[in-house]
C-alpha cells in the first residue's frame, strides 16, 4: 500500500496502531522543501519515498535565489532546470514521477530521458557532490500552499501560503 503526503503525525499513528506501514510515501519534494524529518522517518522504517512534480515551483512567488543556483548548475551541465531537479531526486534515492507543463516535445523528452531508467545516465548528467550539496542547501520549507496547487484537495482545505498537505489532519 502506498500513501501520498503523509506527514509524521499520520505515519506515527499507523505505527502506534501496529498496522502495516505503507511501502511508499509520495511527497512533493524539491530542494526548496525537502521534508527532511518525514524522509528520515520513512527511511528508518523502510518506506520508499516518491516525489511528485515540480511544474509549479517556478511560479512568480518562487524562491528566486534558489532558482538562480539551480539555473547555474543547469547551465554548467547543459541541462534544463527540470532535468537538474529530476536528477537531484534520483540521486537522493527517491522514486521520481516527473511531469511537465512544457509545451515543447523536446523538453518533455529531455525530462523523461533523465528520469529513472532514462537514457542519460552517463557522467555528464550526474550531479557532483558539490552540486548536490548546493541543491540540498536550498531547503527553505517552501510550502505547497505557495504553489497554488490543490491536486485533489478542496480549496477550503488550503489555509493560505503556509499550508502543506503533510500537515493536514
């Protein structure tokens, strides 16, 4: 069984009830909101972590300085920012489920090629330790509410820009 956006409270409730833990927890992860505590808890209990998409992270209200760092890495590697984020997630060991709002087929193909099992596994597309450290340093707890995404939630559930589905009770 897999779950989506389960925070620590929900996961601990399952464990406390002595129920079978989920096999996977899908979160909206990025260098800007790494959900470190949830990811660490899942790892310690053998729960795979899957990350969704980043299509809205570049919104006008996005973390500007962080995007500049992602852009620099992308330019140095000859990749798109989306490709860098997909590679970051794969190198973190997450199950990656990218999606793209890109209209250009070439960009969609580029994202797919750098996803799990894609063809671009050569060293040029692998992020160095320094690049991973740079991306890992961008965590500002960027909440899903700032992205304007509801993905199956009712608009009344979202309590403003600090809302995050992992905090929903």
